[in-house]
C-alpha cells in the first residue's frame, strides 16, 4: 500500500515525539532516583553522626552500657533521632555486639554480632560509609545503610553506629512518579498526534491540489489552477505551477490556432488548384481560357511553397536548429539588395523610395537572417502601400548604446491601435476585409520578430492608423568600424543598369 506524505510525516513526527519523551523520561527518572538516593544518604549520614554523639555522651555518663536501664535511656535518645528522620538506628559495641535497636517492637537484633567484613570496613575510616545490600540479611528488604565507627579521645574504637532507610519507599515513589509521567506522556502524544494531523493536512492539501491539477493537465484539461494561500514555499510552488499552467495553456491554444490556420491556409489554395485542374480536365474551362487559369494555379502553388517554407522556418526557430553565422557587415548592403529584388513591383506601383541613401553602417549579425527580416518588412510595406505612395528609410548608429536602428516607413491606411500589440503574433491578420487583394498567411512578421530577438535586437511598430506604418528594429553595431559613404546602384529595368533618381519627400501629415 502506497504511503502518503501525510502518513509518512505523521509517522515521523510521532516517532520523534515518542523518542524525545522517552529520552527525557529516562533522563528525568535517572536523575530523580539519584537525587532521592543522595538525599537519603545525606539524612543517614546525619543520623549516624548524631547517634555517635549520643553514644559518646552515654558512655561518658555511664562508663558502660551493661544495665538495661542505661540501654533503654540510650535507646530513647536514638529513637528520637530515628523518628525525626524516618530511619532506623542500630548501635553495637567495640566487639560488634548489637546493644541497641530503635525498632518499636522487639526485633531480635540486640545481642547479635556484626559481620567481620563490615567491622573491618568501618574500622578503616573515621568517616561514614555506605553499605550495600540488606545488611547481612538482617532485613528482608533492600535498605540504604550508612555505618560509622565510634572512637574515644585516643582514637580507639568504642562501638559502631548504623542508620537504615527502607529503599522500598523510594521505589514506590519512583513507581508513582513513573505512572504520572506515562500518563502525561500519553496525553502529550495524543494532543501532538491531533495537532500533527491538522498541521499535516494543512500542509499536504495544497500539494494534493497541485497533484490533482497536474493530473487534469495530463488528461488534456489546461484550465485547472491552484488556489494560492499564504506566502510560504508551497504558495510559491502553487504560483509557479499556475504560471506554468498559463504558459502551457497559451501554447496549447497557440498550437491549436496554428494547426487550424495552417489547415485553412493549405485548404484554400489546394481547393482552388483542384477546381481549376478538374475544370481543365473535364473541359469545363475552354482551351482559350486555360492559360489564364494555369497562371492562377501556378500562383497558388507558389503560395503553398512560401507557406511551407515559412512553416519550416518556424519549426527551425522554435526547435533551435537555426545556426547563426554572426559577423560584421554593412546593413545598407542588405537593404539595397532587397530593394533590387522588388524593383519591378516598386516601378509598377509607382512607389517612391524616400531617403534611400546607402552608406556604410556596420552591424554585428547574421547576414542571411537579417536579409529575411528586411525582405519580410519590405514585402509587407509593398503590400499595404497604395499606388503612388512612398516607402521611407532611416538607418542610424548609436555608439554609446552599441546599437544600430533601422526604420522602414510606408504610406497607407496604417495599423489600428487595437491591432498593434498582436501584429507579430503567428497568423494574425488585422482586417482582411480592408485588403482583400493582399494574400498572406500572417507568419512573416512572427518570423521577423523571432529573428531580430535572436540577433540581440528589438522590433516594434508605430502607426497612426490613418496615413503611415513604420517598422523599427535594432541590431548590435560592429565595434571599431568607421563609417564611410558608399554609392548603391539600383537598376531601373532588367536590360540596363542606370542610377535611380530618388526624390526626397517629406512626411505626410
């Protein structure tokens, strides 16, 4: 059976608390018992010292303790000490014969002799000695026992004094104390278990929510989110998960939109091609009109080829397969080359190139990738520039910032403020009803933004929505390169190379 985090955490906490309480209990019991034993030993030391003094006084008063009256008198004195300290006191003479015992009832100890080993132990020192065991089996239970030798002024042994304390009372006290401790420990474990359960549940519930949301994601539901509570690590994890979920959801929507747009963009020309080919084959289109429709078929095939190439470019960009060959080169070379390629379209539409003044401004980038950027921006400008309009250029270098700024501006209706934030999105088209003559899949500007970003620059669009649209992008400039003038020859037609007369035109208001 799989153990949950909650069960593992609860088990770990319970084990830790149990071990902690058990360790503290053992230490507490050990030191408590040691304290009680030392306390009883101290009391017994006091008793034997007082008993020795009482014995010395008795010997001084009576010189001997042979008579019963003398012993009874001494017994009463020793019994007073015994009752005060809850102990038993026993007195023996120098030969080890027990003379007095403070027990209330006749115990039979008087007249008995001490073991030789005990007398030797006490004779070896003038200080109290702790004796172990049940004192030569005189008492059935275990006793704390302290013995002391009594001596005269010359140091001769005149007797022995013993004090006893029943160890069973200490044991009973320790048993009661242990019972109380276990009761408290059980209560603490119960309370800690309940607290641990609620704390664990509070900690693991967000994790369970994240797990459930992840499971929903694995099943294709990308709308799941996790509620964020507090500001701890789990809250940060939930926030990160939601960010990831939003990113995945956005990518999924983008992918679905991509597939739908691709299907639409492919279906439209293929339908046209099939319809025209079928018309030619079945004779619906007469021979004298077939050339016209074959040209349409050729255009549609070209459109499919461009769309396919764009999709391949997107795939390479997103997979990181684009290998950049970064080097220093003149950005105006790329602009002029692209302009050459559009010469016929420029002349047929009567479009003027404003501020087309090539010079040497070096950038540090991949020439082929930036050629594609300029090509797509120029192509987009030609699509939306009306006949007789203009396309203006501006290239400047900011050495302090280390960037070159390229601006390509075209006249026309412009881009609305609502569309500006989305113009670089894949397959985005602002309003196809305003430009039905324009064919495109809405991929070019997405590729442009990606290539500029990969080149270390930025790109944006400015437009008033009425008279102009201006694409602006930046590239890293080459270091340590001097600017020099360079003349670019733009051919007027395919048969001759003649200088282009570029009319300088002011900005339309």
